[in-house]
């Protein structure tokens, strides 16, 4: 074979003969080690005659001709089509074939040089003009041989890899050929299923890595095409061959990082939405939900016209397909984590960037969809990301009590990201904007940066996976849950409107059809959202993850327990929850680093599961999670020092209500398991204190929540307290708290139970009062309708009136139900601990409240409340009268209470109890009726005994009268800041709700008020003097 290239036609591809010679020399040098190996192998073969491969194929030359489909022999015979290499000299052997192969690749029209007979396909294969296709075919022929390990085949395979590497690195050598397109077409067509293609690509990428060659743009172009096709795919039409391509990339160290390029690295859309257009994002976006704003939903068409079994069958089909996809996603992500350190960091950086770019989703469930549709990834994307992250977290979340959870570092979210490119980043930290999130407790003022002073040198994958999973759930599943709630409410509202329109007979057929279409559309969305987030395996994983999260946060909160390891040491063992709990006043560095959204995820998950998938709590994963939820609730719910946000602690009460044994979702043996939670759990003795604490603290001082919102929060609390009262050990705890309160009524910090009772009275006054007002409004509206006043209204005005009735009905129902719950709670408490309610601090307000509502229910005003079908409004005045009279009888043995009743000038009258007696007799309260008449006698006696003092008070100097209540003071005190004098009972009542001086708003506690003994003595002396003067006057008159 000639080394002179001056007459070689292929030299024209280079700028000069010298350049061609330099390229040829470098190419030969690259092949030299291969040639030397082949020489040794050939020598070894010669020692033994012919190796097995040569014997089977005839000769070395014939095997090379067969594999490469070329020949240097112009004379033949040729048993099959071959390309004749005219310019090649000598015999085709292991020494010469690499150069011949290279020259074959440079032929412009090899089909013109085909010799030998064969089929049409064989002729086409031999004359293949596309260099890359030809090389892949050569490699496939090598792999198809019976003895693929023989020296000739291995030599050809190596030469194919080398030449393919040259084509990829220097495509300009092959003039007139589109090397990139050829490679792209082969990879898209054969990579998913063809082992030979996969094997050759493995060797090619290994070769390129060894050569430290830059990655060809072709590999990225393949992903662009895959991404484009996946973006058009649906859950049921997904081409899994495309996923096979992604799988291959994820297993190849040289290609894996192609998958994890962020939009900002590829000049794509840099908004959160841009992540949906990446290879990973295109696959994550496949779900039963639309990918883009305005797209149609593909499942649950015309749901109101389908049988429940059809709906369930569709749901099961979605779940089966989604589970298959989730498993492939998990495999895919796991491959990237294991393929190389670059693959792992690339994937975690991609997830970090995606979550940060889409952080705005957290507050957008209530905003118009157009904003979300243009700025952030779709719901299906983020739900699927959460599902795959849950699977990755399985090794350390399957068992919540596993010591593995102690490897989760609470400092993670406050550490700078390793992806920032600055020296300040901590290796293994993929924190994005996690450090900006509100945490469970704020750091002490001035110490905001102290938590960053001690960070580890590196974070484990467990920490990264844990917090990134939570963030993905917060932006995905939680957002979709909120949309699901909202959609359910909207569907209910539409159904009500439709029923009203149909009943009124005022709607045209067109209007009815439009409303029916809207209801169908919204119901389709409702079922689709539900199917997207409740795939069974994902639901199990989610509950396991939340149980583990609860247990981990409990461990963090218990670090100040006396049995805990020193703070300077890494935790080595799990701590048990014990009562009493460790103090929560101590600044807790761990809880200052844990974002609130972890708790939001937990509460929203449990509430959504209870609402749409309640049966899961009775079996398997759901039932196993309950003890960990109980630990978390008891440790955090009543502790502002561990969880500063009162809304979050109130949500924990909702979760506790779900755990109640009498919850409708608990059945059979499971009810017994739940009872043990409330009696045998190590933290159960603290439940009463915790629920009372959260009941009170959602209202008082700086932690107050919206006025109306607190009643929604307290609704489940009433159910919890009702249940706990029926458990003897918990009822005793109520009594203990009451005794502690009675012993400390005037302490600087008002006792918890005193504040609790005060809040109950406040609630009863508001809720019962509002309920009565709404009933009067309803009566007025219905009377207008029944009297025909609506007949002259326009259809629109009528609809407004109907809407007003409906809205007022809802408000009346809510306030009546909540008012009844409050009164029933007061019944239980006044029976067992009446001293709390007859204490001077509370007795006047208690009596005034009972008098006010009894007067409305039994007096002349009761006619303003009477409407038809009162159960529709949860309004049961007869039961309310019985309940209020029961409370009267519980407190009636106390003289101070009887006196307080008679002193209420607003509602009390001499007729009140007689009217109550008459009503009780009519509604079946005969036993109570007698008790009420007996109470009336006590009240009249107390009133007569106090009348003398009241008469004297009219003559009292102004300095003897309480400036707020205008009554004669019995125990005057001086307020230290304003120096105003008032009665002790008056200021005590005020300070229950507001810890300030009512006259100048300065901070104030009961321990700070000063007894004014001098004034008290003057009042007492004045009373003695006045009584003596009156007695003297009376004696003189007689």
C-alpha cells in the first residue's frame, strides 16, 4: 500500500498534500498500538496453526472481507457483494485493513465499486455511502459472528470505534456527508432496542472520554428530538422507546450530564416554565393533567352521565399507567445518581434550580391560571417530580423509627448552595431558595446569622433528598390539593345554582345547557385532579414520608431533653417522647432552621387523604403512621416555642381530630387501635394541655388570627375536647388544670385554664348572638318572599335574593352549630368545676351571657326567630333553652352567681325564669323547670339582700365607683402606669384578653396592680356609716 499521497484522490479533501500526510500519520499513530496487538495475536495464532475463527471463516482475509464488505482482490471470485478498493495494494489482513477501512469511508460513491453477486439488500449494504451507517453495520456484523471474541473480530470492532470517533470529532473529513444527522438518525432509531448499537456507543463514548474529546452536539440534538416527541405524548400514548433512549444516556457517564442541563445553560426560556422543555421536564410532564393552559382534559369525559363503576375503571387505568411511568422515572433518576459524581451533582442541581424557578407556584393555587400557565411548569410535572423524589427517599423513610433519619441535618436549608459557584457554598447543599423560607421559630433578635457559623464540610444525599422532596411536594401535591378543594367547592356551588334555576323555571334551555356543560367540565377537572395525586403506591410512599418527617421533627424538638446527647455531638439514638415535655422557652437552633412548609405538607397531606382516601388510615401504611402523627401533634400543637405560627398549630388540631376513634373512617379493630393512641401513647397525658393551649393561643395578643378564621379552627377542637372529656384519665387532667387556675387567679401570667374559660365565654356570646341575628334576617327574607314582595322583582333581582337567603343560611348553620358546641362544652365544665365560673373574675360575665340568650329564647323576641324547618339552619331553640338552663342549675348553688344574675340590668327581669319554666314544660324539660323555679327564689333573695348596697351606691362619691363598670368598688386597686383606680374584678376580667392598662395601653399584669387599702377602708367606713344612718332613720320612722 503506497505511502505517497500526491496521487491519492482523497488528498483533495485537505488543504495541501502536506496536511493530508500529517493527518494520515496521526491516524496511523493512533492505530499503531492496535496493530501491535494484532501482530502479537497473529503470531500467537500462527504458533497453533489457525485460530478457531480463521478455521470457521476460511481465511483471515475472507473474514475481514465479510465483516467490512470490501475487497482488495480485483480478480475474485467474490461470494457476496464487496466494494473493490482499486487503489489498495496487497492482501487484506490485520496489518493493512485499518488503512483500507479508512479509505473505504472516504469513497464518495462506493456503490459504483461493488463487485460480486447477491441480493438487493446485500448490494445496498456493501455500497452504503453513509460513513456512520456503514460503521454501525460493520460493528453489527462483528457482533453477529459465532465467535465474537476472536482476534480478527475484536480488531475490526476496535477499528470501527476509532473511525467512528474520528467521524464524530472531525466530521469535516468526510466531505459531502452529514455525519451528525447520520448518527442522530441511528441513535433515535436503534438505540432504544438494539444491543449492538448500545454496545458500540458505549465504546465510542469511552474512546472519546479517553481522548478527552469534547462532546459532539449530535448527542444533544438527539435529546432535543426526544424532548420534542415527549412533549406531544400523553399518558396513554407514551412511546417507551423514547424513555429507553433517556435510560441509556442516564447509564453512560459521558452522556449523562446532557440530561441535566438547566434552561439557563442552553439559552432556553429561563422562567420556571423553561424546565418543562428540558429532557427531564418533558418526561415529568406526562400525566392525566393538561401540560399547557387551555388544553383539554383527556379523561373522565361527561362524568355525570357515567356510572360510578366507569369512573372507577378510568381512575384505575390512569393509576396503572402512572405507576408504570413513575417506576421508569425512578429508575431513570436513580441511574443518574449512580452513574458518576457529575451525574449526581448535575441531577440534584437541576432539581434545585427547577424548584427555585417554580417557587411561585406555592402561592398561585388561588390566582388566575393564566399566570401559572405562562410562568411555571404544569401541575402534572410537579406532582410527578414529587412522586419520583418520594421513591428516591424510600430507603430512609420506609421505617420512621429508623436511625437513618438522624442523618438528616437540620442545618441544611440555611447553608449556601454548592451550585452558586462561590467559595461559600457547602458541598452537597442544593438549597436554592430554601434559606429564604419562614422557619418554625424565628431566631433571637440579633442572632439571625449565628446559625450559619457552624455548618458541616459536606451534606449527605439523605439530607438533600429529604428537603428537596418536601419542596417538590409543597409546590406540587399541596398546590393540586388546594385546587382540588377549590374545584370541589365550585362544583357544589354550580349544582346548587343549577337546582335553583331549574326549580324557579326562569332559565331558558340555552342557559340550562350552558350550566350543564360547565358542570361537566368542572367535574372532569375534579376527577382528573383527584386521580393525579392519589395513585396508590405514591399515596403509600407519601404517608410513609410524612410519618418519617413527623418523627424527625419530634427528634429535633427533643434535643434539649435531659436525656439528649450534648449539642456538640451528632445524634446517635432516637429519643422517646416523655411527659413532661422538655421546656419550650429555650432558644432552639434546630427549629430555627426547619421551614414551615414541612408542616404544611404534613397537614395538607393528612387532610386530603382523610377527605378523598380515608380508608388508607385503617390498613397498612396509613395505620402505621398514626403513632408518629400523635407524637408530632402533642409535641408541637401546644407549644409556640416550638412552632411559632398559630395557624400551623391550629391545623394540627384538625389532624388530631382525624385520629379520633369515633371518626367515621375508623372501623372494627382500627377503632381500638385509635383508642390506644389516646390512652397508651407515651405523650397522651399531655393532649388536654396541648389542645387547650392551641385553643387559647390562636386568639390572644400577637399570635391572633383573623377573627372569623379562629372559629373554623376551633370546630375540630370542640370535637376533640368532647371526646377527651369522656376518657376518665383526660377528664382528671381537665380538673387538675382548673384547680391550678383557681390557685393562681391573680398571678402575673394568667393560668391557662382561666384563659380557656374566658375564651369559651367570649365565643358563646359571639356565636349565639350572631346565630340569632342570622335567624332574624332569614325570617325577614322569607316573609318578604311569602308575602309576594319578590313577585315584582326582575329575574336578576330574584336570583340575588335567593343567593342572599342561601348565603345567610350557611352563616346561620355555621354559627348555630358552633354556638351549640360551645354551650355543650360549658355544660360539661360547669358541672365538674363550677368554682371556675363563679369566681369574681368571671361570674358577672357568665350570668349576663346566660340571661341575654335565655331572654331572647323564652321572652317576647322569640317570635322573631321562628321559621319553618329550623333543622335546616341547625337552629334548635328548645335544646338551647334546656342547655342554658342546665348551666344555670350547675352554678345556682353559689350566692355570688345568684347575685350576679339579679344585678344584670340588661337582660334580667323578674319574669325571666317564669318564662323559662313555661317553655321547659312545653318542650319536655319538666325536671329542669322545677330547678329553674328554685333558682328564681335564690336570685330574688340575693337581689333583696343586695338592694340596700345598691341604694347606697347611688349616693357614693365618684371616687368609690369603678370607672369602667360604674359600680361601688369592693376591692379597689391602683394601676401602676396610669395611676387610675378600679375594682380588682374589673381589671382581672380585662387582663384575661388584653395584657395592657385599659387607660394608656401600657403593658400590665395582675401581679403589678397595687391594692389600694386606704380607699378600701374609706369605702367600708362609708358603707358602715351609711347603713347606720339608714337604720336610724328607719327606727325613727317606726
